C-alpha cells in the first residue's frame, strides 16, 4: 500500500484512493517522477495548494522536503554543486593549478 494511505477508509489524507494512486503510477511507468527509480511509494503534493504533483521515491520526496519545496533553494543547491568542482587549469606548459569557480581550498591529498 502506498505511503500515506489510510487502511481504515481506503483513501489517503488528501482523498486519493489506491486505484487513483495506481493509475498515476501507471502513467509514470511505475517510476519516480524525479529520478526514475523503481517502485516509488510517496504521493507528493504542493503544500501551498494541496494539489498532487506525482509519486516519488523515498529519497526524492525527502529531498524536496529538506529544501522546503522551494525552487529558489533547489536552484541555489544546483549552482553550489556545479560551482564547487575543482578543475585542473593549465597555467604554463606542463604546469597545472587546482582551482574552483567558487571560494575555498582544493581537497586535501590525504582524503
């Protein structure tokens, strides 16, 4: 049974029945609406409007919750992830320097 569905009335707290859940899951080819993982079990909804957005796996559902469903925070996280990768930059023939587009130090060699 999908997470959030209530055994007592056969509907979740948002009024979705197991049949409606299975129909949406079939429309998503049985995959998480974000990562495509198999067997998602979490009915995701917009907390502001109450509208159901899709069915997610545990990790994607939790991830959205950790970012408080904020597109702005998620965008900042993406910028952070893309901008903190250290690159080898050729500064002179045969001489490279490790640098990052963001502030910070290169990773230590011991880790």
